[in-house]
C-alpha cells in the first residue's frame, strides 16, 4: 500500500530516481526562478515605491540561485540533495519576498501577501524522491511566511491569512506524498518488470527438468565462443547419452527416468569448470563445450564423469537403487573448419561408435574407444 522500498534496494532506488527525475528537477528549478523574477512586473504595478529595489534584489537572488543550481546539477550526484534544492530556495525566496513587502508603504501590500502561497506550492510539489524531507522544508517555508505575515498584520488579519494558507499547505503536502509514492511505485514496477523479463529469459533458455541450458541457448553461447576462439587454443565438445534410457522408462516409469536425467545433470554440473557450457541437447542427450581444453584432457574429464555416474545410482524409496551409465563422444574443433555443427556432428559420430562398442565408454572422433 505504501510501496516501501526494502533497505537493500535503497541505493538502486536512488540511482533510478537520479536517472529519471534529474532532468525534471533541473527544469522545475529553472522555471521556479523565472517565475520569481517575473513577479517584478507585479511589484512595478502594485508596489511602485520599491520597483527599483525589487528589480535589483530579484535579479541578484535569481542569479545567485541559478548559479548554485548549475553547480549542483553539474557536480552533485546525490538525488536527495537535488530534490531539496527548490524547497530550500523557496524558503530563501519567501524571505526575500517579505523583506520587499516590508520596504513598501503601498496599500496593496496586504492583498499582495496572499501571493506568497506560491512558495509552499513550489516547495512541496517539487519533492519527488522522499516525503519526510518535504515535511521539514514545508515547516521551514511556513515559518518564514507566517513570521512575515505576523509582522505586517494584526491578529485578525493573520488569522484570515492562515485560513487561506493552512488548507493550501495540507493540500500541497498531500500531493507531495502522492508524488513520492508514485515514484516508489514506478521503481518497484520497473524492478518487477525486469524480474519478469529475467524469468522469461531463463524459461526460454533453460531446460525445465534439469535446470541446464537448453539446446537453443547452448548453440547460441557455443557459437559465440567458437567464433571468438583464438586458433592457438583448443576447444573440445562432449556429447553424452544415457545408456538404455528407454528401458529405464519402460521398467520404472517416466518419473524415474526424469530422476535419472536430473541425477546426471547434478553430477555433470559438479564436474564442469566455470568456463564450460553444459546443456541438455534433447531427450537423454547432453552436450558440454570445453574451451581451452586439449583432446586428451577432454577424454580424461569424460572418463572421470562416466565413472562417477556409474558409481552413483538413483535411489527409489529406502532399498531400491537404479544404476545407470552413459556413453560419451568427444570431438575437437578443427582450425580448418570452425563450425559448431561440424563439431557436434563429429561428437555424435564418436558417441555412436561408443554405443556400438558396448556402451558405458568414451570414444573420440580422432582416437580409439576408451
């Protein structure tokens, strides 16, 4: 309801607001200074006795604040500080405004003072990032305005002014609260959309059963790695096939077959290195791309994984264990033919050779079966 930002995401929230609100805050600060300066024309008509003082004072104040704003927006990266620039400058401008009113003896002063409500509106409506500072700055602006009003008016006139000012103050604070609430909601929606995109991307690229990359993702990553491959490094590919997998499904059911595939994925994932790309290629077939790996090392890795799988059966209940094995085909990328599909084809041929020779073996496209 209140769109609270978790503490661990506060810095992300401030960065998000810095990216999305910085330009708005710069623009509204600039427009506010122009508005303050434009009231010189009202002074000229309503307070002709201080027209010259008004012009000099307003120009000096606006130039000073604009210079400060330029420096802050150029060098300050803290969006919380930038969010408070206009409220603080509004308090300063309100003090300048009432100082000018005190200098005039025009009868229009008592009516003109009601225009000072613009300062509380500017101070509250410019707040976009955090609400609590807007309460403090609103109190500061209110103290300046009410102090000026009390010095210029009788008690009855002050009460009449407050009857106008207080509802506007409350209304301005309410809008400020909604501004900051909407800013937090926009950030949270952005986070949720990014998370949804991440989940969709994961679903599109991940095999649901084994949580490994699927064939599409493997081919995408492997193709990029191969085309970025330095010729002096060796890249190998392993292709695995669970032996007699159809027999396991027929004998024990597809749910047990799924457990076998998950077991293989768990053991293979532990065997792979950080740079290796492991994926479910389809059905009971898996592939692994091993960058910076010689053919001999790839065969050794495949053999170690084959033995590890052979010694880790799938447990069903408390006393039933299903042992299973895998056959492995190994191929090495040829510098004369840098092509992923050729590499996969050669590993597939080696895998077929391992199965033909009795399964539970490692066969290389270039070397004898092991």
